[in-house]
C-alpha cells in the first residue's frame, strides 16, 4: 500500500490509538481520527484531523471514512457503566464496520482480545467474538490482533498494581494467583498494527509479549522492581472483589470487576503462541521504576474528562 493513503485510527487521542497514530505519522502516512473526544487536547496538532463517530448516523460515519484506505479500530469499553456498556460497544462497532464497507475502506486492523468466544459467559469476551465474526463476514480485508494485557506510560492495570504495592502493607490475589497472562508493550502492538495495515492478506494474530507470568509472580516482580516487596496473600475472589470495590470508592473509579477476575482466573489472558512483541515488561518496569505507580490511573476519570490529554504514569 502506498505512502499516500489516508489512514483512520479510532481513539487517536487515547491509549493504544495514540501509539498507532505516532507510528503512522513517523512512516509519513496521512492520518485522521474518529473519536468521542473531539475536544480533547490533540497531541498531533494539525497533522491529525478529528471527526466524531456519529454511530447514530451511519451515513455521516461513512462520509467521515470517505477516502480512507486502512481503518485501525481500538474502540471498546472495559466494563458496563450507566454511561456506556458492552452492548453499546458491540452495536457501535457493527455500525463502524458497515460504514467502513460503505465508504470503500480497503482494510481494517482491529484490536480484539485473547480467547474471544461467542459462547463465553463473560460479556467482554463474548462481545469481542461477535465483532470478530462480523468483520470476517463483512468481506473486508482484515487483520485481527488479540492482545492480552497492554502496558506503557498510560497503562492502567500494571500502574495500579504498583500503586497498591506502594500504599498497602500486603497485596491480595484472587485464589492461588497462578493463572497466567502475557503483557505486551503498547508500542509493540502499535508496530504490529501498522505492519499489518500494509498487508492485504486477512489474518488473526495473538499479539502477546515475550514474558508469561503467573499473576502472583507478576505482582511480586513489580514489587521487587519498584522496591516495595509485600506479602502476596491469597483470598477468595469475592473478598478480593470487595477489596477492589472499596479502593475504587476511595479513588472514584472501578478498580476491578467480577468479569475481569473471572477472566483472569479462567486463564483467558493466556494463549499457547509464540510472542509477537519484543519488549519485556520487567525491563520496561525497571526503566520506569521511579515513577511507576506513584499516582493512581482512573478509567472513569478519562471517560468523564473528554478534554484533557491522557496523563503518563
């Protein structure tokens, strides 16, 4: 695909979308973004034009995608909330796929999740699988990337684990903590996305990092790296959820959900595949050990404040 093509990134002012956009701009590509935060501070200035999603007006959404060759879709929600839901995210993404098809978009690079299944009891994984099927059946050329957990300067999970380790004398894990996960550096994911955007063959990639952790082991590694070695204790999932709920109330956020706990304990953030990313979480954390977890990162604060730039941890 030529350098003169227009690329569209959903959420270029957010987390993974921002890294994809940086990679595209560095490669000399023209980029626009679809976003729910058109008034958020634009870190790219005039180089990236922002357009609203218009999920409720599919024709306008298709018009916004006119001339786009590759669409990189990072749009999703982490949990159900009175202001947003998985059902909304699925419905909106289906509208986005149809709009891309109507606009003549040539290829879609879609960010999914490891182990999606339409039979899953977990709405997150079920919704991701429904979207994958719709994209596959759309007739569009596609690359589906399935990351487990992302880490980076704007990260939530790894940063907030470090935040808890810095502030509490013990760290509780759900059950034995031996369930596995394979974090990938957000910029590695962005590079994979851009590389796949240049191809034409449809593919599905388990976008995992080079290290596989037991959850307990990852917590212990982070504690060691930031100099906050704490006893890691096993608690029943309901007790762990309650503790997360209490902390969430303190920081005005949803720190952890029952579905996230179940997904972890069911090993849904682990796949038996070779790594797609190269950056090790342990090495990245060592390079950021003095700042990792100093401040809590709030999912809800990001969604409620649609003007401020995402803060780096």
